[in-house]
C-alpha cells in the first residue's frame, strides 16, 4: 500500500513539474545567466515555500480559500509585484561582457553565505506572492484526501515523494539550462531576459484583471 502511495506521489510530482509559472521561468533564467549553484539555492527557496503552502493548505484550506476570494486587493498587490518585477527584467542592463574577468576573480566572494541565503529568500518570495501556488496545493490536498483517500501518515509519504520528485526534475532543468549559456551570445540572452520580463508583466496584469472578475 505504501509503495503505491509513493508511486502516486512521484507521478503527481512529475505532473506538477510541467506547470510553467513565473517561478519556473525565473529559475531557468537564473540558471542560464548565473549558473547551476545559484539556481539550485533559488530552487531550494521555491520548494521550501511549496512545503509551507502545502502545510497551510492541509490545515487551513477552507479559510484560505475564503480569504483569497473575498480579498481582491491581495490579487492586485500580487499582480503589481509581478508587473514591477517584469519591468525590472526589461530595463536591467546586462553587463556580463564588460565584467567577465572581474566576475571570475570575485566568484568566490559572490557566492558567500549571505548571497546564497538571499537567493533562498528570493525563491520563497516568488512563490509567496503568487496565490495560484497556494490554490493548486489546496487542490492537491483535496485530491489526495478525497479522491485517493490517503489518510494520516500516508499523506507524509505521498507529499514527500511529490516534493522530492519536483526537486529532482528541477535539478535536471537547471543543469541543462546552465549548459546553454556557453551556446548563447549576449544578444540571445537579452532576448530571453526580455521575454521573461514581458511574461511576468502579462501574468501580473492577468492576476489584476481576475480581481475585477474580467
């Protein structure tokens, strides 16, 4: 029985790994431009946020649903943050070609504990401002408890296998994304960065429009 639960959790993790939200595109962009290690710490933050949302969804699903749907300003704020983040990606200049040698010499300093903890915090923040993440974890809890009828400690096995699968698939994504940098020139990297910025702006606008029930 436990084996079947773990298998179901793995399959669900694979399914979730193909949901391409803002966090996915920011993660890939970080891997391409800053390398595997920094993307890894960003992903740790994203997954830690997922775990917090998962716990909240299991314990307070009904209250959270009511809060999100009854407080439309939450959607405006979250949407506005994504729009601002998208604009930052659009206007931010790429100085990699000008600072290549200095970045090599200072790479050890740039990967200090403070910077890596900052990436974890950024990963947590990306998920924290997206109510859609919380809603799909609420749906996941409902599916596990109502449809699959998984109870008590079996839920730990189920969602642990789901989270570990998400992490493993993310590792594969950011590994191959980090290998792309050597094949991309500065112009192509800027185009990808602009696409990410536009995507975040569109996502934020859609989130705001949902607040108006458009």
